C-alpha cells in the first residue's frame, strides 16, 4: 500500500524501493541522491517508520504501508510542510522531501523536541544549501503548531 492506495507492481528481486516508487509508480517526490544511504533524500515511511528507500528492496515491502512525500499531506499540507514554507527551510529543494519525512517521523516520536534532538534526528539527512538553521526552526515551529492542534482537540 502506497499513500493509502493498494498497488500491485511486478518487480525484480534486486529492485530498490526508491526506483519502484519513482519509475513504476510515478512518485518522483522521493529523490535519489547517493544510492549509499548517506544523504537521506530518499526517506519515506514504511509502516510509520522513517526508512531510506535506497536501502530497501521493493520485495521486502510486500504487505507493508508506505508513505511518500506525496502522501504525507492529507487534503492539506502536513504541519512540517507548512513550516518548511513559512520558515524558508529550503533552497534548492533537493533534500526537502527526505528532510520533511524524517522530521515528520521525529515529531511522531518526540512531540516537543529540543534543538539538539532535532539535529540528532536529522543526522542521516544532508543539506548542502541551508546550513540547517532554518530547517531546525521549521521543525520547532511545526512541533509547536502540532502541540497547539493536539491541545485544541482535547
């Protein structure tokens, strides 16, 4: 299941998830950066867990729930996506989908992270443009926004 929709795709045993998402399902928001799991631009959620899709064979995903950057928004932008826009947390945008997916996963685990926890949570995601300052600000803003929504729902 990808972004809430069941898919049946023929894959070779050696096909990586990132290539199946991009080439067979047309979900090009997940970027291919390094093919060595170093950069994090291919980060997606598999069964709710943040995974670098260049390290996972597509056959290993049979029966699992995958969320890509395209599926993160549910009718409106996810709070992390909104914060990346409002806090100017992107420049070239290449790392942005992976950063957003990693940040969303982090905020699911730690609802009110410190700046240090955010920087540790993003360790496996590289940005060559921003110096991380605005990315960290965006994640802090998203956390605050999500806290406000949680409190309003209670």
